[in-house]
C-alpha cells in the first residue's frame, strides 16, 4: 500500500511480517487492516504503518459504556484498546487506550487478573475516569463478550460460569458479561 493512500475500515494495508501496526490499524490473522477512514502513513525507519484519520478524534464521555480488546495483562492492571462507544454505530476514529485496575474487576478481593480477563478478549466496560482513561467491569453486564482459548485461540462458548473450548476440551474462568457472544451488540 502506498504512503498517503486513502483507506477505509477493513481495508488491508500491509502484512504483519512487514510492518508493526500503528494508530488507526489492527492486526488479524497476520494481516494489518485500517480501523478508520484516512490516509496511510508509513514510518520506514521504525517499520510502523498507521492510518491518519480525516476527522478529529471524538471524546469518550464519562460513565459511557465502551467495547474494546484486551492488549496487555499485568499483575494489577490490564491495557484495553477501545473501539466503540455503546449507542454509536461507527467505530472510534483514532486509538484510545484505557486501563482497568484489578480493583475494578469484581466486588471484593481479586488476586489474579488472569482469572477475569485474558489478552485478546473482547470486553464491555464502563468509563470511570477520563485522564487517563480508566475502565471498570465490576458492574453487572460488564465483562468478557468474546473470550479466546489461551491454548488454541478459538472462540470459547459459555458454560454456566466458565468458558469452554470445544477444540481443546478445556475450561477457563473469566468475568463474563451477561451479553456473552450476543450478536446484537456488534
């Protein structure tokens, strides 16, 4: 893809072996795709490909409900890339990074983050602070919407209070949203 080319969400912009995904892009199955409408920007030295949106980044309202993917899980925090605000049909333009502290996962003491969310999971969360963007999945209806098996990365099915992988025939615990795999949300 040429630098400065116009792209739309879902357009393939590169192969993951060639570039690192930057703002306005995401990786899926070894390919990089645009997540916003804009122009390609290639940093040849750092090997980063980005999409610069045509529109200014909109703000996320305090107390809104957002949807995002878990990018990183540490002992007491998890990094989330936010893609949607509930009630809006369009994806957010630009890249919004949020964080969930382990105290905002369940009521009471939570010892290990990996019992509640895992890297790659798609979550529904509430915005509790704006600068920095802090999220919570403590309330009912919040939590994992789509969970991926940590062994084979297939989408897991809900079985009562755990997620089950048909391929690996194993269960994993998560803080599961009431709307797990509900197609109406997407």
